[in-house]
C-alpha cells in the first residue's frame, strides 16, 4: 500500500526519531502504527536512506553529549544545571555541532553523506532560529543580490509593513 506524501513524511519523522535500537523493532512498531506491512516500511526507509539520517543524528547527539560532559567537568557543576542553560551556550553548541558534522561529511561513506547533509541543514536552520539574522546581515545580503534596487526594496518593504499593520 502506498502512502500519501504527508503520511510518508510522518513515517520518515517517526522512523528517524524512533527510540528503538534495532531496525527490526522500529519497522515492526511503525508498520503497526501506520497500518502498512513491514516490507513497505523497509522499502521507504531504504529508498530515503533513513538509516543514514538516523546515524548522522546519533553522531550529532554524541557530539553534543561530549561537549556537555566536558563543560560539566570543567566547571564542577551538576549536569542538570549545565543543561538548564546557565553554562551551556546554545549558539556555541550548535556551532560546534555544525562544524563537526560538516567535517565528517567529506570522510563519510556515500550513503551517509545525504543523511549528514540533511542533518547539517537542520542544524543551520536551528542555529538561525536561535541567532536571527541582523539588520546589518540583511543589508549585506540585499546588496549582494544582482541588480538590487534600493528604491524598489524600500517600496516593497513599505507595502509589506502597511499590509501587516
């Protein structure tokens, strides 16, 4: 049975974030939850290289866990205080994870590269959520657009402000 696009996306998310440690357990549970056969779950997972994405996510978790442990050890603070945000700098953690994952792409096996790249894109997106683009960065981006017209930009900005207001 084929799943529609939304159901496939939900299946993918459930597969990638599954807490089970074996593929067999993941496939069994998801087949039951989604009302499809186990071979169908395996086929979607194989075609989408979901195991590679799970592997990249596990690697990322390891990087973050190592950094948390190092910071806790260096500061002699209880782990729950470190995770609570006082010691951990989200931007720094994401930067370290992005750097480490980016470095691992060049040495990853071909199947793992897509998963690592996908995880890297999500990390960059998350980094941007914690560190929104500044006005100066936005100006630099606008000026780098070929054929940028400041008058047209100002007019469109004014229109959007009036429409939103």
